[in-house]
C-alpha cells in the first residue's frame, strides 16, 4: 500500500531537470528536462565518472521509465 502512495505522490511533482535552465536573448527560457533529453545523452552522462551520485540516480530512474535500464 505504501509503495502505491509513494508512486502517486511522485507523479504530482515537478518534472526532473537534466541541467540548468538557460535564458535566451529574446527573454524566453530553455528548459532541459529528463523526459526530453535524448537517450544517448542520458547514457553518456550516466557512464561518466564525474556525474554526481544524485544525478546518476535520477538518470537511472528515467532509463527505467523508458525501459532501457
């Protein structure tokens, strides 16, 4: 029962970011979310030794969602 509640609460959170947002010259924001990051870029970041463990965990979750873990 607890696992179902955790999954339910996790769905209502903001999307996970892959990297910092960037403000363009015209004033619009460019966001980099995990869900829109290409698979190859996620795998490269996951295999990199300099990626923080917290970010690796977020990438691992995204790969599991996509069925690539």
